[in-house]
């Protein structure tokens, strides 16, 4: 069994803080239900992503609806199907990219330095760069 191992301290009233990296990896949020199990090797904490409380709170599903669902629906979000763009849309996008690239070539697009800003301000005020003036 491979995975991240972290030492944590048991706080008052038996509270244990699950490290942030592990909470993020397993998408655990405040109020989620986990199972605590006594094993021969020690204590095992497992996430319960399909717990009724989690589904009703996060997804707005009533318990009545939960019992009517298929197991596949409870297992997690389905990927969103993104349709392929039409040939006309592809052509429009290519024209826009070409227009942007042509615009960039026409302009002097480079980062400004502090010295550039000072020179611009002095020119606007009519100041001379000649130190002898």
C-alpha cells in the first residue's frame, strides 16, 4: 500500500487534522464524512464520497432522490462533452489568430523599463537629455 504518510497529533476531544495535501488529493472538505476503522495494523481513515450527507449538502440531492439513483450516478461527476467546432468556426478562429499575430508584428511590443518611463515623462515636459543644458 503506497501513499503519503504524515505524523499528526491527536488534539483535545480526539480531534485529528488531516494534512492539507491529503485533503486536496482526496477532495475532502469541511463537513465531509469519513470512516474510521480499527484494524490489526492500527486506525484506518477512509473517505466516503458517496455518503448521503455529502451528496445532499454538496449537490442539493434529496434523500428520496438518492434512493432512486443508479450507483453510476452517485460515483461522481460525468465528463462534459464539448462538441467539435464547425469548419466555419475553425476558419473564423484562424482568421482571428492571424489578425492578432499581424497586429503584434506591426507594433513594438516589448516590456517597458523604468528608464523608458522616465525618458517619456521628461520628453512630455520638454526636458532635455543634455546634461550641460
